[in-house]
C-alpha cells in the first residue's frame, strides 16, 4: 500500500481526489488537511464525501507518507512542496506552480515571484501519456491544467509528426467547477444558469503559456495558439474544439490511422469513430479523454473532452502517482 | 408622470424594478443609486439592463421625486426611509424593515434594534390585493416578502371566512435569486446545480412571523404555520404547496366558488381550473400569482406560484406605487 | 460469483444497474438485453457506459444465470418474470408489477389486468431494511418505487411504534430521470429548465397505493397519506418532506432516540444530526437514504433524500440481490 | 394598425412571436393557428402565454390581414406562403423554405423538392440590417436562421471591405430551444443537463449553405466557412465565436473603427468595448446582437451573441415586418 496525504482537501479537486484515494486498492490515505475546516470531517463540507477527518496542515504527519498531493493556491503550493521534498516525500502538485519551466514566465502570468525556482527544472510536467517513462524516478510532478490536458492530448500525435505549421485555434468550453469553490460573482448560480460566457479570449488565459511550452517541446517551428475559453452552465466537464490546418498530404483517414496507432492501447484515451464528436457525456465521472476527428477543407477539427476534475485534475494526479510507484496506471481510476 | 428614484439598483430586485420602471408609461425614473458602482452605468453590472447611470446615494436628488423605492439591506433601509419621508417623498420599502409591526419581534428575528420604531404603526403592509384601500393615503409601504406573498394570497379568502382552525403546513420552493446577489457558498453554481435543499425548516425562517402577523389580522383564533422553504436549482420562481384542514362543510367546489368570487376580478391572480397545479411556468416574468386548488381527505392543497422578483418583490412594489398614486394598478406590469 | 442478467438495459435504471453490476466484486454480468438496440453496445446509447453488448431478449441465456433484473415497462415485466421463474432463475423486478398485492388495485392504478396474479402473494416487497429476513428465500422480489422508498424508510420507525394516528402529508420533489428516458413534452429540456411543477397532487399518483399498502402492514389504524410529487429541474435525486402529527408524549429528542436505535447500524441510512435537513447532495451517486428530523408545534418534519436511480431503483435492487444470495448487503454499492 | 396573423403558434418561435405581437403598439393580431391544438387557447400550451385563441389553419381569415408570419416546418411553409401571397397577403416566413435562392441546393440540404421554386428569386433574405432598403416593397421575406443571423451580422462589415480571404472558423453554441419543441432524445432534460455537445461539425449543418450564400453576395473571392455548432444546457441564447485571419493592414483599432462606423447607429447591434466578449446575458430576452472584437496574432476573434428566439427568429421577423410597413423598425421590440 502506498501511504499518501492530501494537503488542501476542501476544494473541488481535493474532494474528488479523496473520493478516488479512499477507494484505491493500493493506497492508504493517511491524512487530509484543511486550514479553515481543521477539526471537522469532510462530510461537513460535502455531505456525500467519504468520512475523512480534516487536520491542520501544521499537524500533517508528512514523514509517515510516501507521497503527498497538493491542492493549494499557486505560490502557497510551491512552499509546501519544498517542505515535503525536504522530508523525503514525493509530491504531486495540482497547482500551477511547477508547470512552467521558466520563473520569469511564471511571474508574468501569476503575478508573484516563484517561491522555489530551483525546482523548476526537476519537476516533471505530468501529462501522463506523454511522460510516463519519467515518472518512476520523479520526486516532483506538476499536474497539468485542465485546459492543457484536453488540448495537448489532442494535438500531441500531430505535433510529434511535425504536421502543424500554422496558428492553431482552440475554442474551449468548461464547466463551472474549473473556476474553483470560492464564491465569486461569476460563479453565482443566477449569473451562470442560462448563460454562456467567453472569457480571457485570445492570448490572455494562464493556461496559454503552459500549452505553448509543451507544443514547443514536441515540434519544430512551433505554431502559436489562439485560445478562447468559455464558461458553460454545467458543474463539470471540459470540451476543446480545436481547428488545425494540415497540408494536402493529410486526409481524415490518415489522421485517424495516426491517432489509432498512437492511442490504440491507451486505457484512458478514446479515439471516437468517424462522425462522432466528443461530449461531456463521454467522459464525465471518468478519467477518460475522448477525441473526435473530422477533416474538411484542409482543416482538421478535433473535439477533445475530459472531466475537468478527474482527467483534468485529480484523476490524472492519481494516474501519475500510479506511474511513479510502478503500479498499474489504471488502478483506482474510473475508466 | 410620477417622478421616482431607486435606492440600491445593483441587486436582483433593483435590476428588475428598473426594468419595470423604465418601460412604465406613467413613470419618470429620475435616478438610480449604488454605493459600490456609482459612476458606472447599469449595463456594466447586468449586460442586458437598461442603460441607466448609477449615482452615489449621497447625491440622490430626493426632493425632485415623489416616491422612492428602497432595495437595501434591512436596518440600512429604515434609515434611508426616514430621510426620504422627512424630505416629503413617499417610500416603497422592499426590505423587511417595516413589515413587522412590533419592534421587539423585529429585533428578535433580524438581530438589530429597529432604527425607526416610530414608523412601524404607520407603515402599510403592501400586499396590494389586501390593502389597496389604504394605499392612496400611504406615505410608507412595506413591500411583503416573497414567501409571504405566495402564502398570504393563497390563504386570505379562507382566513376571511374563519375557515382555518388548525396548523397550516407550508412547503415552499424558491429559485436562487431569492437568496440575493452577494456570492455565498450556498449560491455557488456547483453547490446549487443538481441539488435541492430544505433550509430553516419548521419555524426558523424570518418570513414566518411576517406570515403569522397577517394571519392574525385576518382571522379569529389564528392557526400556527409550519414553514419549510427549499432552495431549487432555478434562477427565479417561487411555489408554495400549502396543506389546510377544513371541516366537513367544505368541499372542493365550495372552495373554488369562494376563490372565484374573491379573485375573479383580480388582474394578477389566476385561480387555475380543476386538476391544474401552479408551476413556475405559470408566472415567471409576470406579476401574476397562480393558485391551484385540490381537496381530498378533508385537506385542501393549495399550490401558489409567483415570480419571486416580480410579484414577490419589484412588480408588487410597482403595483403598490400605482395604487398610491391613483393610477391603473396594472400600469407598467407584465400580466 | 453470482451470475446475473439484465433485461431492458437502455433506460436510466438499466444503465445505472449495469454500472453497479460490472464493478460488483461478486457478480458476473452474463448478458444485457434491449429490443430496440440489440446488436449494438451500451456506449452507443450512453457514451460513458460500460462496454457491454446488447442482445435481443429472445436470445437471453436465462438458464445460465442465477438471477435476472427486470427493467421493463409494467405489464411487460410480469410476463418476463414468469418465464424467468419457470426457468429456475430468481427475479428482482424493478417495474411496478409485483409491488401491489391485490390484483384489482393493480388494475385500477395501472389500467391493465395483472398478467400474473398468481405470483402476487409470493413476491417480497423489497424495501431491504424492512424485509431482509425474507430475502434469502425469495424467488421474486418487487423492488419498491422511488417515492415509496424515501417515504417508507422515513416513516417505518414511527409506524412500528403505532405513533401515527392522523393523515400524513408527503411533499416530494424528484429529479427528471424518475420520469424515464422516453422523450415526452414534460421532460423536454426547455419545459423543465427553470421550472418547478407539482403533478398528480393529492391522491392521484400510482405510488400512493404502494405506500399506503406498506403503512397498513406496519401499523394499526393506518393513517391516510396526502402525496404531492413535484418535478425538479435536476437530473437525479429525490427528497420527501413529510409532516406527521405526534401526540404530546413525543418530542424531538425521543424521536431522535428512536431513529438512532432503529437505524444506528444501517449502512445506508444516515440519520442526520439536529438542525440538519436532507438534500440531494447528501445522497446522489450513493445508495444512501439521509433522514433529517425537526419537531415543532407537535409536528414532526422529516426530510428524506435518496438518489432515485440508486437507492430508489438500481442500488436497492443490488442490495436486495446481495441479501437474496447471502453476501454482504453493501457489496458493490456506493456508500 | 397592421393586421397580422400567425400560422403555427405552438412552437417556441410561434409563442415568442405572439408575445411580441400582442404588445406591439401598431399591430392587431387577428388570429393564431394550430393544427393540433385548434379550439384551445394558447395558455393551455404555455401557461404564461397571452390568452389568444388557437384556430384551425383552414379557418384562418387570411384576407382580413395584411401580413402573416409562418412558423411551420420546412416544405409545409412554402405551400402556405403561396396561398397567402395569392390572397394578397404579405409573408414573413420563419422556416428555411425561402432562404436559399437555388432550388437544387434546397433539395440537397432539406431532402425534398422545393414546393414553390418560382418564388425563390423574389424572396428577400431578411437580415434586416443588410436589406432594409428592399423590405418596403417586399411581398415575401425569408427570415434568416438563428446561426446565420449571429454569424452574418458579425462578418458583414469585413466582407463588405473584401477583407476576408481565407477560411473562416465559426464555433457556435446554442441553447436548446433552437432544436424545436418536439420532444426528442437529444432534447430530453436528463441528456442535455450537465452536457455540452458538438453536432454536425465541419460542413454538415443546414445553416452552412445559407451562410455561404450570403458571404458570396457580399464579397469577392468568397471564403469557405468551417462551422461547428454545439448544444448548450440552457433554454435560449446563441453565441458564435468566429476566427478570421486578416492581413497586416488590419489591427484591432482599425477593425473597431469599421464596426463602430457601420453599426454605430444600429438600434439592435451593440459593438462591445475593448476587452469585453459577448455572452447570452448581453442579449437574452432582447432583439439585440452583441459583438465583441479581439485581435491577436493576425486573427480577429469575434464573439457574436443573440437570443435565438428573438433576434434569431421572432424578433427579427417583427423587425422585418416593421420595415415592410414603413414604421419605426424598433416598434414593439425589446431593446
């Protein structure tokens, strides 16, 4: 049994993570922390949650665990990561703190100096299907953002082929849990219900540099992304509709062959059949990424759907942990 | 043209009120105030709102108006009411401040000493259909709460007949705008969507004493109420399902005759036909109250629906203003 | 391993049942049938469903199983039950066909002659917590309706004490999946969203005789029920708010002691603490029934919540199967 | 007063149209028809609808009206249009029958031979802002589809400038009323709620030829469109996010100047300020089209929102009627 702890249990990713971990056949959840709700039990926060006690982070028995998951605000997370690593505990960080390799880029987008720049090169960017070879040795895994997970899994086969040479249009639609659990005007039920809102359109969302960083790793002459996230009146789910110009050597059949070859054996990646587009209904409450492919007029239209809280956060975090500890990557995860 | 102002324009009732007033054929909206958004225009707060400037309440030209509507938190509202009355301006108060006639009861339920107890006896409790004779002379109208509006309109005909002698069960279901616009954990989209929550069950909600006060005005040997409000994952609408024991002299036909007689000429009260129950769809975006009647096993089941923001707040406020100024009670109101 | 089949896999209860069965550690799902979709696989109907083939019911290898679950329309279900029993297969019927013990009552409420009245006395009414002693020997279990499950679990402790002597008010609120998957005007998204609708108010819903039948089993001088179901704009969840007059020998403390005593060891029944009311959020995606208790003015207010598809249908069906085969009653069920 | 009739009153566009017409200060609604509900009144279909009787279409007194609105299925609509025109009545057709000028294209996309090809050249494609000069003389107006309205209003200023030379990406998101009122599996509440679904992705939706036809009218060297509609869990509203490559002579400021110049005096077109994107909340329950503009990396991102039932159907139909009869184009329309 892998002994783990969760730091920051009372947000949506913390809750989802704990649900996965308590049912994971090879995990022993040693503790879950919350600053604001320490002393209570998790069902006091989420009535149907597993009955786990919440302790103060200062009292977390880090040394009794082999790994901790950090579900904390950015900047705060990196500091706890340092403590955990110092205590010899492996870290899966669900915040943005270790996703960008460049401290200046981090500062530009997150507005604070990076608290632990010395760790940036070591951190593994945990898009599991892309980096699983690096995970068994990793001390520190930066769990990808929800939007980047949907986009990068959809684009990687083509990027690896150096098939993309012009600006990629990414039009994404996310459920509201992606905005976090802290009440804001923009997440008030009356403001969201019946509405559909683009936000941070173009090149203004923090997930843009994270996506472009990975694109640049994987391809020569990396294309720019245009990224338009939209808030959908649904609690969970994330769909990216992606438009890629391909040259005339590509048709839908050839694209489909590529994706079938790359992803045919992936447990969690479902390449949909011809004419089928990915929806939230393909993936919600699972660790899947469903990918639909349509090509017309030289443009490949990818629909890539994930559950933002599972494959886009806590599920992928568990998948990374599974790979780090050398157990079946699918263990404890809803397929 | 009646010259009016709105104090507190950036909540849901303020917005709805301004929508009604700018289209009202006999009203001139002179100003709308907001502390937090002064200097902006209303569409900056609600994109589809009428293009009305927001001014600081301190700069409101009270004296240029004949009436003001107060859409303010309780306790704050009463203080502004005093100022307006002193300036010779009539007041329709949408807060709870002048609904209860007894200052001690107010203090018990609202947790603060009443700021203007000397006005409590003068204030008219503005359930329009019940008090329209008093409105032309009124300086100060206390606009009823949303739950009481749905319940009291449904019960009044029977109370006037002294037909109710035992505890009345009121099971109410409200859309989320009834909880106000300030973001709270309980109004976060992800917490509300897909959920249905009773709250303040029994005799714990502030609208209980307001309802029992009116019941005691209208009937001898006033029955107690049991009141269970529920939060519904919908932005607006309010339904009260009410259970009343009647003695054997009553059957559904006799009840129906009573309601048809009392409400047959009311523009906004729709007594539904046999077998039809009231729903949000009967009333949303209108100033209606729809009332369904079913009797079985000696129990009358009333379903009483209103739009909580219109008949339950801003629409009834306009209806009261219409009656105060002696114009057609339906003017400017969606039937 | 218990070998089972599902007859009628493409409705909401069929889907939920199959999700539970494929993850059940002691069950082997041998087949799932569908008349209209035979030859396809379940994900063609529900994209995230387990990848189970759908066969024609005529080809179902009944004899290879020990039990079948029937998720069929009423009247059709009873006929298949006869075939299964004749083949020596035990039956858990999720339709209404074997819930009422009296064939005339069945005909009155369901509009058809009962297809197998000879089985009515044998069928066990499978409210698991109430009948578990009878399940190991049962050949045929009638899985209770969703509304009755929420109401009867809430009332049974008091009925067993003969504490209820007057009409009980049941005000229930159900998510839309309770209305089935067949598209109807009343389940169209645009008609439901933002709406809240009572229907079959009073004594007009088919679940009324089912509830009153059980009430009469359990108490002397059985009280009548008044039952008002409401349709809620949510996909799943069911809450019954129940009003019971108790004599002066009862107070909330004594009621609470009773419920704690009766349900303290039940895995799936959660008696909530003082001041807490049951919501969909307590139970959705679990096999729980959450019960809140509040007493005031001589009236006990019970809030009883279940997931209509799990404890109100497929989860309880699995719980019944577990008890029938003598395995842990909680096996394979989300707690 | 303009005397009008509505043929087909019981769908969502019919209802919305009647709501507008009964409040229109210069219109007299003479009749509303329904085949299936003739003899009933409109509130029997939609509880809060205006109290208008429904008559059989065969009894519609066409000759007493100056114009009729057709809210009928395609192919059926054209036949009624012929009758109305023969009776000397002007027609605003909300179906697709007269949108495409080429009968073969119509047959290809709608699967039936066109019932009245002789009228195709005469019909005015009623995107009001683009064709208002032609409306006073028009006998037959083809009201545009909802998607085309949002897209064409957004693109027209650039097309008129011949500024678009490469494939345009249109990613649209529509509320469910756009799918009509007839219950289908895809509009069942449980299937839609919490889901987000692309459909007819690429070049497969019937509104594509309608859009490309207009694009070809307005620009040389007309670009192709890629069109991906998505179904959003909301009852109404339509947003198109449109991606256009512009050459280096264009920047956001120049684009904005163009749109301000073209649309600055339009009552219903709101060009949003810098940094603001269009949402459903800008337009629902109004006849507005809100357009947001963002330019980055040589790509102009347009967000164009309408209420699909108003500006996308019934509101634009009334706007067209206003222009046809030479009255104020905004009469009777919510701004």
